C-alpha cells in the first residue's frame, strides 16, 4: 500500500497556514536569510540560502524528528500526512526546511511505500518588507 507525505512551505504573513498534521514554525529560531541583502531576494531553492538556513544549530535534529513523526503517522494511519513549514514570507527558511524534509522522507520512505509531494505555496510571492 502506498501513502503520501505532503510537505508544504508557506508564509504566515501572506495568508492562513495550510491545514497540516505537523507544523514547523521557523520564524524565531532559524537563521534568517532576509537579514542579508545578498540573499533577501533569493529563495530557499537557491543553494546559498538553503545552506544558510541548514547551518542553524539544531536544524538537522528537527528535520530527523519531523521525518520520523511523519513516517510513523503515515504507517499508523495509512496517510496521507501533511507537514507544513512556515516562516514570515514563505520564501527562505520554510522553503529550505521543506526541501530538506521532503528529501529525507524520500530517502527513508522508499522501502515503506511512502510517496512525497513537495509544494512551495508562497515562494513566488513578493518579499515581505520590514
């Protein structure tokens, strides 16, 4: 039986968070590329932004725990399971986290019959000015 883990990145300042079973709020404790003018207009799809976010202390442990929880839920319920990753604008931190989670679920979920869907809801929206 195949089930799905859907990973959605989003920005809290654009609209309501999507309905999700697990939500990561990356607004406070994650390194913020928005503060660097060289990265502000890039996204978590860019390698420099992705690496910047992934250098946040504790982020790999959070990814590991999130993936384990999503896979456990998928196995227990038959899925689908939705993981939401949010930051202020939905362009930097949430996108990087969603990418990392989706990659890890893809790697670990293959033998479990788990498919992954990755969606970046707000990555193409304008940069939030603060």
